[in-house]
């Protein structure tokens, strides 16, 4: 049967041309063209390895290398003509190279499979993007620390079950998210070590027949080590899964913060004012100021979760080694990279312009029985067992609710009706600032402890 002028690279074994709908259904080029730079970097390194293995002459290696550099510039300049028949970026690069330097371009793929080629490209891509994300996390952390430092004296209610619990410093609250982000940063750093292992030279699944020095190849590509099993290397997507898991945890943390931004910027709370430039209005209601950015980050979190679950589901039933199912890894990774980077970037800018409504925060902290635990601890210091102290203060709170008063409005004489242990010094326990300063343990909300943590972060 006569072959089409646009025949496939693998068409020798086939008697029929690929159905047009199959080409469309299986093509990954529309999305994996993003990997062109990594693919060309890997191909240049592979060309050098083939030369060192005496598969290519120096002249051939140099010509292929220069051709690949030209292809890279052609793609970057938007002058490359891509075709759906290329299937993927690997075949597209090889075709463009062959059009540039002739049949010599066909030697590039010697000893290499698209299986180890794509495994390499994805690792190179993840390696680059994880570095960018780690830096973006650090930028966001820096904003949290700067805001904490400049708001050290702002007090607001701390919540459990979204009910007022105990007073805290706003700075202490902000540093809670610094700590979450620090764990996120460490997760990406940890995952980076496993991504940063070179799979090239594994062939389709069994290795290659050519004397490729994989360790030298790894060094040329900036990898500290090589994979130790070719079957595993071409079918491993743990790096992508770990990336998506780390990205999901990071987005969960951002979403929690965004949830509080949405709540705290409402009239009902009124603790924060989001910058106008990061909010939108209503098409109908003139008074509205909608927190669209935090709402969208909150929603995009589910999108990243979905990509993690999708890839885990792809992987769960795959036999060794490579299967075409693995093509589904890239869109999940690419979209998650874009989502995470965009969320970190816009949140960092928005927080810089965010202001605290100090009076509203102070008013909220001054009522709601936030000092009830302080009163219970006062009784404990006077010798009453904590469970009894807890019950006594609970009855006092009930009394205040019935009287529509706060703890600070109850007289000493009234308090003594509940326990004779109350003395004049109880006044010192009914003060917000004093309450905070009694929390002197490492990691607590006392001013000196919060400042100490800020100093540690800045020194680090």
C-alpha cells in the first residue's frame, strides 16, 4: 500500500493510515508543545551522548545540535508550523529538525524512545517550575511577615468552631499562615529531590543497546543521579503525583486564608478592608464590593485537587511499563502549575494593599467572653481545681448572658457570689493586653514571643 507523504515515524509496520479521528483523539501536541524547550535541551544532551558513544561523528553531532538550536528559536519566534500529524512535541521537533538539516535529523532518535524522552521532559519541566513556585511561596511569606511586624499591637478575637474563643495578636494570626507556607515550601523542596533524577537512557523499557554514559549525560543536564531501573523509569509518575499533592496542600492553605478574607471583609465582621483594585462590583447593586480574588482562589483549590485525583486514578491500574494512559499526566500538571503560580502571585499583591480596621477588631475582642478562660485560670491559681473553676466561670457567663453584660462589666461583689476566691486582683485578669502577655511559651501570642519569631524568620 502506498504511504501518505505525511506518514508517521512508526508507519513501517502498518498497512493502513491512521484514522483522522484517531489522530485527533490521541494527539498531545496541542498541550505538550509547552515542553519544547525541555525537549530540545534533552535532545542536545542526547546528541552529545551519541557522539561520545561513537554513534555520531563530531560533524554530525554539531550539525544536529545547531539544527536543534535553530528549531528552538523558530518555535520561540512563533514561526514553527505544527501539524496534528506530529502527534506530540517530540515528533514535531524531530520533523522540524529533519526539514532543516535533512535525513541526518533521523539519527537523533537512535537508542532513544519517546518513553524515556517524555519522562525526561516532564522532570525537567517540573524541576524548573518547582523552583519558581518555591520562590513565589517565599515572596508570599515575606508579605505575611512584613504585615505581622507592622501590626504587632493589633488585637482581635481568635476563633474555634467560628465562635469567639480567646484574644490573639493579628501578627500571631498572620504568622500562622507563614508556618503553613513554610511546610509547603519544604514539601516542594523534598519532592524536588525525587524529581531531580534522570531517566534518559532507559529506552522504551529495557535500556539501550548503545554504550551511553548515563552518568555523564545526567551531569550535562544538571541531574545529580540517574534512575536505577529502566522499567520503573519510563512508567514512573511519582514526581508528578508528589507535585500535585504538594500543590493541593498549598492551595488548601491559601483557600483557608481566602475563606477568612471573605468573612472578615464583610460588614458582619469588618476586620479587614480589601484593596478596591482586587475586588469587583455588582451589575445591579451599587453598594456591593465583592471579594472575587479570594473567592476564585478558594474555588481553584478544588481544581488542583481534581488533577491529583485524576492522575492517581490513571496510575492505579497500569501494568509496567509505559502505557498511553500516561499522556493524561501533562494537562493535570500544566494546569496545576498555572493555577498555583497565579494564585500565589495575585494573593501576594492583594495582601500588600490590604488594611486592618483596628477599631472593629478591638471592639470584637472586647466582648464575647474572650477572657472567660483567664478568669478560670485565676481561680486555679487561687487553688480551685480546674474542672470546678470551669463550672464556676460557666455559671458566671450564663449570668452575664441573662443580664446582657460582658465579664468586664460584672462587679467584684457579684463575682464573689459565685466564689469567695475572687479578690481585687481579678481586675488584672480582665484586660486583653495582660491576657496576651501571660502566654509566654514558645509559639504563643505574647508580644515578645511574636517578635522573637519574626526575628528568627528574618535571620533565616
